[in-house]
């Protein structure tokens, strides 16, 4: 089916162009706002070839998949005579949380969800930088390993071009505090450059030279990066709050000079005296529990538990809260041992989907899985989660159980990633300490375990009807 044909079929199931108010597309789905939801043939939409799933929310969201959705959206726009919009990358995670709420009655009005939404809005725009910088560092690491092993000339690692290559790769991580502060200030309604200054303050090398601050008679231990990006986010919030408060009282003629000055002075004092020490305690406690306790003390059992429980966390958007933890680990160790373990959750999903593909007799479901599998292998799991396993129910549980085995393997081998961003096969170039094969084996284990558990227990043909209810 061509993109135009699919667009026509979708429009037909939406009850024609007269029922369409507006539409937009994000990375994986076409989102259509309709006049009358009762006129929409949801069951018919789900059965269309090329449609991976349908979610009913404030808009009708038709899951089509990366790449193809933009082409279908273009054809759809020509048919309805309305210009569509493209949802920014930073909103994708928020949309997925909303979808889960709509279909599985998860309430998003709780404070924790609002906080995690903010965290996502701060870090999602930074992901392209993390991924590209991480890949550059990965290339540099491969060259270093080859030179050390004598495969290539050892003089390469002393060459000026190689030094520049490593410098380019480290730029993103060296400026992490600034970028985080800028995005956080934007999110909190403050001046972005002041948020960047808050980040610079926390990561200032001078703090490690000072070591101890005497504030109001209290001796506070201080160091560069204490509290990590969590501290930067909190500092940016304080800076924005101070700035907005001051603007209520300072005359317009003095605002440009006085407001930023007082914001920086007062905000810096609060950051050094309160935010950095407290956020340091919080981040150290979280990393101790997830890494030192779960991965190192519990070992394989801890890796299994983390991998097996990660997909349910993803479906409600709580995984956004782990981004600061990954970044903290990268700052401390040069890599995060948490990401490869959690990446197995998506691998279990892939194995489960393959089992369903082999076992089902439903041709439309087979096509849906075949369309979603390639991106699933590269770590984009939404089409498989929302289009296949989660609506079916038991396959989702089977995928989680299978993922745990790969997580256990990852924990045993202490696998790490030098950057955050992709998962699945796309994470291989970012694996630290040249443990590429060990990570690949972890993926295979999760694929196989997810397949076997789903094939034997997780899927029955009568479950297919749930996709069309």
C-alpha cells in the first residue's frame, strides 16, 4: 500500500475530511483532532495495513512508525486541504505518557508526573548532542584500543587530529551544566543565560580548589559538580524564581541591570549553601541504590529486577527521571552501568514480538509486527509496545520476564555506556571498555528469552481480538 493509499484509508475511517479539524505528526504517529469522535471507525483503523496501533486521547493517534509517518502525513494534508504541523522531539515522551494515561487510566495530574515531564523537556532536546558526542568518543576509544593492541600505529594516539577528535567528543559532556541550566531556565520561565550561569557555577573548577565554604558559621564541603545535573535543575529553578520575584518590584529603568545582578548573587549563595549539598546527598543515595546495591551487591539478581521492571516504568513516563542518574554516573566513572541493563527491556520486547509473528495466523498483526521490528531492534520500542504487546496483555509480561535474563548478564559483566540516547543494536558503538560482544550477547539472551516465554506461555491466538476491540 502506498503512502497516498494509506492516507486515503485513514481519512475514510475518520469519516472524511469534513470530520477533521486539524492534524499533526510526531516521530511515530499521525495525530488527528476530529469534530465527532463517534463517527470514527477505531476498529477499522486498527485493521488497516500499515497501521501499527491506534490510541484514543484528546486526538486520534494513529501509530505508523518512524520515517513513514511524515510521508503519510504529507499525503493526508493534501487530501484534507489543511496544513499539518510536526510535533517537536521534546514533546514525544510527554505524548507517550498521555497515551498510557488515556488507555490504561493512569492519572497524570500527580506532582511526580509533572516533575518528570519537566525533566523530559530539559533533557530530550539534548539527546542528539549526547548521541553524536558519544559516537565520536566511541570511535576514539576503538582507535585507542587498536593502537594499544598493535593493529595500527601507536603514534596515532599522539597525533594532533586524534587529540582534536577526542576534544570534539568531550565538548557536550564538558558543557553539560550550561546546556542543562539553559533548558531548565526556559522550562521554569527564567532568563536562559542566567540558568546557564547557574550550571557554570556548579561545575566551576574553582570549587574543588576551595573545598570548604564557611557560610553563617557553617563549614560546608564543596566540590566541582556536587549534586550533578539535579543540582543544576534546582539552581535554575531558584534563579528563575528570584528573577521573577524581583521583576515585580524593580522599576523598568533599572530592571536590565539590577535584576540579573541580584539574581546571580542571591541565587549563587543559595546554590552553594543549600542546593549543592542537598542535591549531592540525593544523587549519591540514588546512584548507591541503583548501582552499588542493585548491580554490584545483588549482581545478576539486581540486573534481572531492573530490566524486568523497566518497561512498566517506561509506559507511564517515569523513566525520564533516570536521565540525571545516567549523566551523574558518566561524570563520575566515564560511563553509566545502568543503561545497558535497562536497554534489555526493549530487547525482550523484540523477542516477544518475533514469537507472536511466528505463532499468529492474523495477517494484519504479522504486517504490524514486521513494520515495527526494524526500529525496535534499533531501540525505538513504542510501535511494538503500544501497537502489539501492551494491548495484548500477556505478551507484555512475557517480554518483561525475558528481558530480565539479558539484564542479569549485563550486570555480571558490568557493562557500561559512555553516553545516553539509543538502546538496542544502536547502543553497541557506545559500549564502554570494548565490551561490545558481551553487550551483543546480552541482547541475544533477551531476544531468545522473550521469544521462548511468549511462544510457550505469553500468546494465544484468541488474544488478537483485543487489538480490534
